[in-house]
C-alpha cells in the first residue's frame, strides 16, 4: 500500500509517495518554499500543488509544527499566528480534493521511527526528541502514541529546554559538542526523572552527526540516533493517512 506524506516546516513544504510496507520513498521528494506569510490559505495552496504534482488519488497525511486536536492547531511554531484554531484537515481537504489527515510533526517522526526505524519492535516507554530550531517530542507506550507532547517547553534553570539545548542554540552560541552534550544530557535526565523511558531516540537533522555528541550523553535508558532522519516526517505523515493516531 502507498500513501502521500507531506511535511510542512518553517522553510519548506515537502512531500513524497511512501511504500507503507517498507517505509521507503517510492518517488523523489518534491519541495516547495513555505510561503511568507505562511497563512492557512497560502499553505493550503502549497499542499494542493504537491498533491497535484503526484496525481494522488488516495489519502494524504500532513505533518505540521504544533499540537493538533481534532484537526485544529492549538499553538503554532514557524507559521502565521492565524493558524491557531484553524481546522487544517478540512482546509487541506477542500484545497486538494483529497482526504487529508494532519498531525504534529514530531509525532509523525515518532510513528515512522517506531514502525521502520530505531524504535522498531521496542516495547515499554519510548521517547523521541527532534533537535532543530526547537525541540519536538513524541511519546510511545508499548507502541501506542501519546499525541501532542511538548517536552521541549519544559523549564530548566529558568528557560525552556529548547532555549538551552536545541540544535539552533548550539550554532548560535557556537557551543562545542562537549558543552552542548552536557546541556542535552541535563534535559534528557529531566525527562527520565518524569517518564523512566526504556529507549530515547534522538532525531532532527543533527542526528546525522550523532557520533559527535551521543557518546558524551549519559542516560539510564538506551539512547539511539533516529534512522529515517529528514524522511521521518514524510513517512510518518503517510502512515497517519492510512491509520490516523488517536487524538
């Protein structure tokens, strides 16, 4: 079975057709620049363009930056503030002519990693964190997603975790891998104190350089780099198109 997955980010809207048996992309990724301002109508037009590009006849999944309940964004990052409260699923369905399921982007990455990546066949509690401009998170209990976690907003030392330990902060402050790893370790240890996970998966673009920092991070739980990397959002969105996660 195949489905179209679309990943909406602050700089780009990208999509591809995914083979849901293997998790592999069976088409080239098609990327459009995120409109500015990234209003609901403008982003819906981009989603429609991607659907038309692939001549998609089946369901479509869309990963978006922000917690989503009943198709509505409850908060938003990297898009226009008018998204808050917007029924994204209805908007995209009308614009594209195809049924569209929407979900949080970190949740989408988590679904992909649990099905095809570092979390495959892992029972117990699994936490995925995506390290980028901010910190996204996804939580699983025995393979079931607990949607819309925002563990990047945890307060540590008077600041949110993503203000201390995101990949963006590392670059902005020109932190060495060692210093950044200590910040990341402090954050992950706080998560461990709350959740006692069996596995922590570290995703985001920086995961491709995991050998630079993960060996420096000490956690009780096993910690692994994500395997699907930049394809995880697309693959997870495609999975959600066929079997939407419980909200």
